[in-house]
C-alpha cells in the first residue's frame, strides 16, 4: 500500500492563519511562518497554504509571505488562492511552492489547468474543489467558487474528471458541509471522487478525531488535510499517524508521540 499523507492547512487572511466553520465565523489561529516551522518539526508530510480571501478581493496570492513560509520548510508545499493566470502560478513556484492550487479561475477558464501543468508537470497542478451536497440528494455535490461563497452549476465528480483530463495531477476535495465541524470527512463525497479519477485525492473538511483520517483513507483518499484540530492543539500529527498506522495504513515518521 502507498504511504498515506497527513497535511495541515494554513488558511490565511490578512497575513494571519484563520479558521472557521463552513467557511464562516473565522478566528485567529496564529502566524503562518511560525505555524509552518512547527508543522515541519512535528512530522507533517506536506503543508498547504490557502489565501482564502484573494479571489474575493480580486488579487493575487501573497507571494512575499509564501516565500517566507517556504524558507521554513523541507516538506512539499502547496499554495493556492488568487491564482488567476499561468504567470501567477509561475510566481508562486519561484517563491518556493511545490504545487499550485487552482479553484475559481480554473472554473472560469479551464485552460489554466493545462497551462499550469505544463510549467513543471501535472504533479504541480493541484485542482481544489469546494463542494456542497445538493439539497435532497445522497450522491450529488455542487462546486462552489470564490472561497466557497458562490454556487456554480458544476457537479463535483464530473468537474474532477474533467480537471484530470486537462492535466490536474491531484484533487484537493473540501466538503463545505463538514468544514470546521469536527464531525468527520464526507466519506461519500471522498469515495465518489476518488473512484472517478486516477490521481490522488486529498480529503478536506470535517476532521475531529484520529479515526476520521483513517476513515478517509478507507474511503479512497491518498491524503487527509486538516486545520482546526492541529492549530488549536486538539490533535497532533503524531497522534493521527499512530492511529492510522494501527488501522493498517502505512505512514511516514512519526507514528507515535
């Protein structure tokens, strides 16, 4: 079995890490540079940096802050938020990002995915999908843009398939319904997208206990991303890895406290 990954996420607004519930009621969670340093030491497999207000504010990602965070890391680093052009993506890669996450702009212009994939390969083209379950449906999720604030007419599973066909090498899949709730990942959504695409899927939205991460892996995720439980000390990366290893999922160091 492939090694599974645990990925803390830095949702950044105004230069600070923030976290809320279902993308709302944001509260401060610290300095991104300090957080990055701590997660690198704690054994995180990757780190994700999302400038959550960039698309709403119609600006690019905070490249200077990305560069400061990248200096603290020796693990893969994904960055997104406000990537509107291949030039934006290239600037982030030069600032130290290993992967560029696209969302709103890719929905508006699908060619962006292919253009970013051509920069350094599909492994650097990360397509982020913010999905919300369609009311009354057990198996349909609508894609939302602009930091999860605007619904689109795109189906999450179909959009994931198309994005991979266009060059995306990985899917960052966030359940808006579960985000910040601590009730567990949306396993039906994770399984539906994971079964539809041949690339790794990162489950996001809802982590509250070590078992939730293992459940996401059992549903088909290659990685699981979380913010609140790590930022506020509810869980450590080591605790999560120890539980997942005990459930039979291979993990990188550390797997115990």
